[in-house]
């Protein structure tokens, strides 16, 4: 008898699950395709919760009242203990069962669950192999073994185990979900959908089948289908953080900014101590030029995840725009520590210190960068402009011959900023306007130039 099927449902935990904590769905500006990045797979089979606690308790009490020392009662007891996290007590019960009968398949399966919950992968695999020695067609053992292989990125072995499990029990949810996720990693999206379709057919209330199928549909650039799946998943499980984050990203893709903003708000409401939704909400606020709100969210991201250096650049730019130059300098310093290959950040650090009133400190920062810059590149020219009086005229003359508009516009921003710091606002505005008019999007210098021109006219 399969004790677990009486009262357990597979549940993916918020931390470490097949539906990923780091999936990123981005828009290709040229082809407008959805790209799906998947986090390392972690098994669903060993993360369990009571599907019907009252029914489970009723079954146990009935079995216990009839025969408290029977094998069935002890197996059910061990399952309940596993479900509520009393692992040491469960181990004691299971050891007694296995000692009495080393070929007790149910006890060995439950012991493999226990080892999985405690993270003892080697012991977990050993127990599953023991089951398969006794019953080579045991679909449960094969499916859970497949999950171990998938987690360990042993994809060929995982595929073999999942296929065998499905062969022996075509309705094995763990095998179908695991194989579906394996196919996702291979970008076999249509075949992956077939697996999740089957799960939905046999268990239409299993929310994570819709969650995972949404990723396959996103892989096929079916944004609306993916959104529909996530909406269904949310209907079934409206307190799962990642469904809102994933749907919010898809809504951004189809340009439903309000819907995306609402989803990120809900995710934050569910788990205010996880940083991911703040990143996206901050991005929306930043795009709307709601800098105060964006700054609050980016600061929250850094508070929760100081190592998430992607938050430092946008916050540095916001602080620069808001005139908090000292803080901007610190943030630009953090950014260039993590992205040292782009000299723009050390220039912005120096410029921010200069703007904050520390002219000498700003020049020192910029000058120190010159040793690591190619003398033939524009960034060396920009740095030299700040440390060598009169060099601006040479740089402006050189730029008149530059035909690459994005590069020219970027350099002109620093020329304009130099004139602003020198107090020549007329020249500064002329060059800021040239940068803004070029409309090179995706370049932070364009955004800063547009801000510099806000409510200003060229004299």
C-alpha cells in the first residue's frame, strides 16, 4: 500500500524549487523574443505537506485503534512524523520497521524521504537503490532517483530514470514534473509542455504544473499563454511569492506596466524580506521618474542583499539626479568595484565628489584611473580634460570628426558635465542638448543629459 497517496500532496517550498528563484524573462529589443533562464533544479518529491490534515489524522487514529503495533500503523505514523518535521522520531519508527524486515519497501521509501529532507543525498540514493533492487519497476523510487540526478546535473541518468518511472506509472506526478523541467533545460519547450499537460489532466488543482508550464510557453514566445498559466496558478495558490514575480515580468514584456506593478506589490506583501520584487518595482518607479520611490526600493534591495551589485548603479544615478552627490560617489565606487571594465563609473565617482564640493578628491579619483586607460581611447581624453586645463578644446575638436553617434554622444555628456562644473552653463546646456537629441537609449548618459535639461533653456 502506498501510504503517502492517502493523504499527502507534493508541495514545492518557497526556498529551493523547480519553479526557480532566479528566472529572468527579458525582451530582445530586435526580435522581441522571450528568453527563459532557469535556476538549478531542486527536487519536489521530498518536500511534502499534509493535503488533508484531518483526514490523515482520522486514518492514523483508525489504524492505531485497530492495531497500534501493526506495520501499517507504524508506516502511517512515520509518514505523519515526516510531514510535521519530527525527523528523529520518524527515523526511530522506520529503523524498527527496517530492522524487522529489511525488504520493507514502504519503510525504505519513507527512509529515503527522511534522508532527502535532511540533505543526506548519498544515503537517500542508497535507500532508493535498495527499493529498486527489490522492485525494479517501482515508479516512485525511479522518479525520486531521477530528481537526485537532475539536481546533480546528471541529465542522461535523470532522463532515463524519469522515462522508466513514467513507463511503469504514466500518472506519476513527480516523474512528469521532473522530466518536464529537464526538457525545459534542454529548451525542448513543446515536449516539456506535453509533460505538464499530463500533470494538469490528472491533477488540475496542482498549481505548480501551471507555473512550470508557463516557463515552457514563455520559451516559445507565447507570453499570453504563459500569463494565463500563471494566473491559473495564482487562483490555486494565491500566496506563492514567485508566481507574482514571474507574472509581473511577463506583464512588463507585454507592456502592462500597471499590472506588473500590482504583481510586484503583492509579492512584496507576501514576503517583504526578499529582495527580488523590490528590484522590479524600483525599475518601474525609476522609469516613471518617481525617484524617491525608486530610491526607497533600491535601498531596500541593498539592505537585504548587499552583494546584489546591480542595484548600485541605478541608485547612484538617482542620487546624482537628486543632488546627493556624496552618496552617489560612494555608490559609483561600489559599482566600479564590481564592473571595473567600464571606466564610466570611476569618472562618475570623481565627478560626483567634485560636484559635492570635494574638487581635489574628485580630480584625484579621475587622475588615478588614467594609468589603466588606453591612451588612444576617449575615456583617457575625458579624464585628461578634468586634470589638464585647456584640454577640453582639443577633445571638442576631436569629436567633430567622430562618426559613431553613440560613442560621440556618450563622450559629449562628459564634456557637458565638465563645463557645468566649470560654471559655464551655456556651453554645458548646448552639449547636454546634443546628447539628449541623439536619443541613444539604454545609455545612462542620455538619461542624465535629459535630466540636466529639465526646465532649462540654452542661453
